[in-house]
């Protein structure tokens, strides 16, 4: 690591900026949801913030379940090669 | 205008590339799909081309809207792959890509099942060299397993065709009912190449082992040829809905666990095929349009993602998420184009996945398949995890691995740029793609609610990633082998074989001893009678026998003499 140059995300400020932009964008979509009159194909869709909650929940569930099954399916590198 | 069968151009291109050298060979290789595209333009709307072979009339080329769309798509994919390959062009790869392209063109324009079979086998036989070209032992072994499954798929298709011929049924490529032996054999054959659950493992086994370019083109052609065939032969087959939904969900768990980023993309490929297969299963005009549009968009963004990972592999020699990180510093162009691919596969508005995937989702809801829709929605959040975030984040951002590789070579950048333009172009002007679809499109992707709900889904899923990351709950990437169905034929079968052999040996051993005893005793008996001093070999017996002969002969002579007097 001889590289002394500072790059875009070496500054914590820029990383924070990205995170806060995301948080604001999330909040924006929720606010828009209040005012939007949505045409829906399915009753669940009409619930306030259904997609937001589903997205967040699905992601968390996916990561946690995968971590849960890791001990079942994961073996050392080269498992098949002996 | 004069046009020829599209596969012929690729075969001629391959033959010329075989004999040409250096720059000339590169020019021939890259020009072939361009000439092919001009031919394709002339081919549109032309009459079927037939030949007679062994008394069967083969329909070599039959053009319709569906085959034209796939034709354009595959010409583009082959072109992009050949441009990408120019960073280190090898004759083996170029000729292999061209013959592989010829097989695909033959398969999608085939007008009957027998012609399809011919090129179906070609797909496996020509592409295997792209795995072998990697030159490692691992790749060689994966190539052999790949070939076995591809040939099995061909054999199943052949058996299906034989049954059809025996029943005196037509071999035309028209929708089949999924009943009877023939239809099931063909269905399974397509299922292997389309990566149905339990038949899917060759994709994740082989693709990560091929060369940088090999993976790009293989991910584009084989499975999508099968998608084309499923759309032609089994549209509206309800079983496909559930097969497709399963395919969208199960690979995402593997994609989370997997460390090799090209294998992550291979699992992601199965997940994307799931969306298409669900659409084909639903079978309405909207669903089929959605499946086909998704195939088109998918080939572009999946190629783009594989190309960016190929560039990383080429520049760093590594592909594990745990070994990479922080490469955006010196590979900014590759990073940006990888993010474009990631945004497209995640279906962000203004990117290609957004305008195609939603058609399948809407069709699921309109068809009353609520649970399937929910599975697809879950899978959409999953896509954001493994392809939208994991791929760019762990390769280009995340922890700084300290590596400062050079930016990708120019040919790679140009190829990625073409794919990026396609991803954004389709996203912004979906009408261009919609106009080519098999049925007229009334679907409007850019409605306020669709953009809003999709953004909510994706942004909040991304927020979850940030939360997990900040709270350090996001698991670390770890290398390892994740057991999948391949365990049965890579671990269980060899061991079962060895065990079976040992058992057989145990049964055979006493039998072998018994037969040895039998042999020995018969040899002893033969020796006893015929050996030196044996009953039939004793000296006295022979001498007395000759004496007896002499005596009898003398007696006969004497009697004859006496009678003479």
C-alpha cells in the first residue's frame, strides 16, 4: 500500500453524504406515498408503505436466513477436489 | 434481397478465422456478426428455407417475430463478446465463439425439431472450448461435467423426437401439451439447458471456470436459446409458473453465501431465468411479452456484469469477494459500468430491468397468482442484494484490499460501453424494445405508482444494507464451497461407486477362489489321465496296442492266404 493519494470515499464525510442521501430518498418516497393516489392490482399494495416495508423486511430476512443456513451448506475450499 | 441461413455466415466466419492470422483474424471475427446482422435485416419476412436430408424435409430457417428478436439479440451479444475478447484475442476463443454463435442461430431459426436437435447438440460441443481455454485442471474437470449434461440434454431431445416420429406426429415447432412421453422428454431436455431447479447446477459449476470472455458469451446464449424454445413449445404450461417462481427464490440464498463473484452472478442468472420462465408459464400476451423483453434486457446487463467481473479477474487475478475491494480508485470506468449493470438488473427506473421485469409481475397479479407475485417481489429485493449491491460493493468499494490494478484494457471498456448504452437506452426508450415483441404492447412502465413503488422497494432494501453494515450485522464474506445438487454427482456418486465396487469385490472374491479351485482340480485330473505316466499316456498301453494291431494284421493276412489255396 504505497498509494498515498486520497480518493473519493477515503473521506468519511463523502461516505456519510451517500448514506444521508439514501435516507432522504427513502423518506421522500414515503412522503410521496401519502399524497399519491395509487391504482393497485392487489389489496396489499394499497397499504401505506407496503413496498418499503417489504423491501426492508425481505432484505433482512434474506441475509439472516442465509447466515442461518451457512453451517448447513458451506464447506471448506477444495471440498470436491480430494 | 438475397439472404442466407444466419448460421452459415457464422460458420464461414469461423472457417476463415481458423486459417487467418493476427489482425486479419481479429477483423474477420468481429466483422462476422456485423455481416450476420445485415443478412438478418434482409432475412426479415422471407419464406422458410428447406433441405432434404435422409428422406426428411428439414426446415433450416423459419422466420417469425420471436426468432427475429432473439436473432438480433444474439448477433449483438456475439459482437460484444468478440470486441471484449480483443484484449487478448486467441484463435481458440474466436473460432469457438463463432461456431457457438452459429449453433445458436441455427437453433432459434430452426423450423422443425430435427433441425433444432442438430444445433442443440452444437451448443454444448462448441462452447465447451471456452471453458477448456482457461487451461486449468479445475476448468478441464468442469468442462467434462458440462459436456456430459449438455449431451444428456441432447439425448433427451432426440428420444423425444424419436417418440414423436414413431407416433406419426408432426415435428413442427408449435406449442405442445405437456402430456405423454414425447412432450415430457422434450420438456426435460429444455429444462436442463434452461436451468430448472435440480437441473441447474451446471450453470454455477461451469460459468465461473470459463475464460473472461467465455463466461460473457456463455451466459448470454445457451440458457436464452432454451428460453426461446420454451416460449415456442410450451407457452402457458402452468407447471412452468411454479418452476420459474422456485428458480427466482432459491438461488438468491446461495448468491448471498457465495464468495466467487462470477459464481454469484451465475446464481443470479438462474434467478433471472426464473422471471422469464414464470412469464412463459402464465402464457398471456403480456406475460410472454414480459418474458421475452426480460430475456433481451437480461442478456445485455448480465453480459455487462460478467464483463466487469472479467476485467477485475484479468487485472487482479482474483475474483473472491473476500480478496477484493476498493478497486474504484484505479478502475473508475469499470466501476461506473458495473454500477449501470447492477442498476439495470435491480430494475431501477431508467434502466432496462425496470421496463421488462414489471411486465411479468403485472401478468402474475392479473392472472391471480398472488403467491407467485409475492415470491417474485421477494426475489426482486434479493436481486438488489447480490447483484445490485454485493457485486459492485465488494469488488470496487467495501474494505480497501490495497490493490491498485490498472483500468480495464480498451477493448473491454468499449464492449462494456456498448452494453451500458443498451441498458440505459432500453430503460429510457422502452418503446424501441416493445415494438419488437411478439404481441402488441399496451403496457406502460413509467406510471407514477410503478416508479414510486419500485423505488420504495429498492431504496428501503438498500437502507437495510446500510443499517446492517453500520450495526456490523452484515456477515463477512468467506470463501468456501456451498453444497448444491452437484454434491450428488461430485461427492456422493464417486463415493457410492467406490463403495459399490468394494462390496462387489467382497462378493466376487470367494467366487473367484471357488473357480480357481475348480480350475486347479480339473488341471489335476487332466494331468492325472493325460500327463506323463497317466492312464492314457502310459507306455505299455501304446506298445501293447501296436502289438495287437500287428497280430490282428498278421491273422488277417494268414486267413486271406489260407482262403487263397
